[in-house]
């Protein structure tokens, strides 16, 4: 059952800020402080507690910010459900999505709203971000590794030519609702799914290269399992393939993305099965990956798996864990 602390009586704001909260208690105060520090102040804050196991601590952390905030609790259902719950209560013409562990620079909302004022046909705009936190990526910009180039179209999003960070988005609320909001059946890559649907419907999307967001890297999101993210991306591609009436060139692009992502999923599954000592299944997945990946390393790995699987596993574990420690972004345990 959803519990809601109602709005105070006030006029509708220009921007509704929707924050899904799940295990972000150590960071939520800083996120709310970054909202409080905005140069543009015509906004409302909607915070949705998505069944977070640390609810008591979360509510204590947000207590200083509760005046004027709309706060919900709901059973855990994922970020899509939490954001949709916020969207249903949003009153602003525009909606902004801020993850509870990220921050906005003071000029974020002012810059975004100024862009909408200059171009009334704009439906969504996102900015660059700077990574913060205890990781090797701290200080780097999001668009250094995931740049946006050219017009933000369905095809550009599909192929990764343009990549959107959700905490950097401000959009017209009606454009998000008209596109169907977040698909609550999608647990990973749910934001990617929405941007694709918006673009396909003809929404005008744009980006700003100025880094107006701070994307926090911490123990939880650095150690998130990357395989479900890949599988989520693949499911979005497959969904688009079945649901959208695509022209032949676009369908060809989509089919290529499906093949590439499926091969990457197979490769990752094969590596994990090798780690686990399931050599037969590992070989099956790695063999499937060789159809796309033409590197000589995969056939060599398959040969080694058949000749001396335990030795290959030991060598691969040592190599992988060494690289993971240096990168500080490992998705497997070295133990």
C-alpha cells in the first residue's frame, strides 16, 4: 500500500523533480542540498521510497527537507515504478529525474529551463556530468566515454551515438506521459527504453555538453552486476523490434545491435561459467560469441578449455581479478 504525505496548498510549479530512493540514505542529503542550492527555484520535489530496507534512516536523513516535499512509500518495484509514481503526482510543466546518489550543479535547472524558453519545440534536454566518488573515473566527464554527437534521433540513441544520463534530464511532462512513461516490466535499461520511445514518436531531444551534473560512484553502483544491464539492453532492443513499425534501414541497424548485444551477453555468460567451473556450458556460450567476435582469443580459449580446463580457469581468474582490482570497477569477486 502506498503511503503519501500530501502536498501543501500552493500553485503548480514549473518543474517537478522526481527522486526514486532505494539504499541511498548516505547520499540523499547531498542530493537534496544540491536541489536547495538551485538558482532556479520554481520547483517541487517528489521523493518515492521504493521499499528501501533502511526506511527509518532514510526518513531521518530527509527530515530537514520535508517542508514542501511530497513523500511516498511503496513496496519495492524498481526504479520504473518509483519514477512513474512520482510522475502521476507531478504538477509541473517539466519533469526532472534525479537519482538519490547524484547531485546537480547550482545552474542545472536554470540552464535547462532557459533552453526550453529559447526553443519551444524542445521536448527533452540532457547535459553532461562529472564523475565523483572514490573511483578511478572520478573527475572524468560522462561524455568522454559516452559522447553525444549530432542530432539526438531514434537511430542515434539506438546505436549509442547519443547516450543519456537520467539524472541529467529535464523533459516536458506531457511528452513523457504521451510516450507511455517508464515501462515497469523493464528492470534494467528502463530509461533507455523511454528515450527510444520518445524519439520514435517524434519528440525533439537535445543535449548540452556543459557538465551540470555530478554522477556519484560508490561501492554499490561500482559493484553492480553488469550482466543484467546487458540483458536489459538486449530486452529493450528485442522489444523495439517487435513493437515498432520500423523502416528497413532502421530495422537493419536494430538487428545489428541485437546481434552485437546477444554476442556480448553470451561472452559474459561464458566467462562466468568458466569462473564457476561449468566448462561444458561455458564452451557453449563462448562458441556462440565467436560468431560475432572474430578475435583469435576466443578460439584459443575454447581450445584451452578442452585441453586443460582447470589450468585455463586458474589463469583466467588471476588475470581477470588483477585487471578488476586496477580498474576499481570489477563485477566479479576475486575470492
